[in-house]
């Protein structure tokens, strides 16, 4: 990014509007409400500080740092959660260049690299609590959700784009439309969204062929099982919860034996029919 090399960074720098979507106002308002309510907001990314600044200034605004108490770049997740302070200390930044390693974190600010152990110690100091609760939002099972749950025992919210697959837009018919137009709607099937794979099928459910004349068996995919095992809840986007009251009580995946309890606002349709007959793969 600093050397302006390759195809990706120069292109994103020149035309961020082609590759980035601006943060919805509802989400920005939600972040401000959280901070006003006394919550400590963290931004943890594996991107370097210069690229993080470019992205955040475009999607949130030039004041994006005001939304967060602590910003950690070059976090190198998932190692951020599994490594010790000696293995991966925090470093200060000066003009986006990493400086000396820190023995501990004493105050909020912008840091590079680091580890969850020292971050949690700082959160103890900032909250005055021995066991502060952390809710971590992420869109990667490998880099975010599993390590935050497994190593740090944090609550995890999985931002799962595949949950949007249920929302297929069907053109509306009206009385005033000509018959030939209505016929076209009836014949043409709406295209599946890009995150519904034509090659791999459902993200949540797979079908195993039966032996001889036996019927197919529905099984939860490995990805679906990981979602209900390592996530507290799963949502399609931050927009889906931004307008909810801050004290809204979500149903966790672990609240009962149902594999669909933690999906908000609703489970994917693939998991709804005959849920009790679906087995784990």
C-alpha cells in the first residue's frame, strides 16, 4: 500500500467508490449509541494502518476514529487470539510505521499487532471489572469467530452474508399490467443472489443420496455446524440489528437444542422444514 505497488492498492486508492460500500447511517448511529451508553468500542483488523485508514475514511468518514476507543491494525488474526504477549507484543505507530514493542497496554489508542491477553488486561483497567464481557463481531469463521470463542471465550456475533440468500426479489404484479407482462413474470424465475452457489448448493444443508430405493437424507453442513457451535448469534448484516434497542435480548444458539435458535432475524429457510429430522454431517 505504501509503495503503491501491484494492481489492487493503486486501483482502490484511485476509485474506492467502485469497491467499497459506505456504512449505513443506521449503523453509525448505533455505534454512537453504544459509546454513549458507556460501552468500549474496539476495531481489530489484520489490515495495515494505512489501508485501514483509507477504507474507514471512505465507508465511515474522516472522523471514524471518534467511533472507537481502541483501534488495532496488523492484528494478524487468528494469531491475535492464540499468541502470547511474548510471541506477539503490541507496537506503537508513527506515520503508519511500527515502533518499539510494548510490555503492556496502559491506555486506549491506536496500536499494531498485539494479542488478546494484553488487550483484555487493558479492558479490565478501563471498565474497573475483573471479568469484563466482550462481544466480538466478525465475518470470518477462521479468523474471527472460532478463535475469539475458543481462545478468549468472548461472545461472538457471526456476520453471515449467506443469510441474505432467502431474500430473492420477485417482481410485483399489479392489475394495470398487461397480460403479456404478467406472463413473462410467471415464466422467468428470479436469479439467485450471488452468494447462493449454483455449484455447491446450500451453505446450511446438504443432501446425501440414499441406498438403493431409500430417500435422500438431509444433513447440516460443516459450516452450519460451526456456526451454531462457535457463534452466540448469527446475523446477515449490522443493519439487521442497528435499529433494535440496546437492551434487546437475543436468543443464543446455546439456549436450547435447536440448531436454528441463534439466527436473527430468522433462520434460513433451508433449516426450517423437518428441522427435527435433520442430522449433523
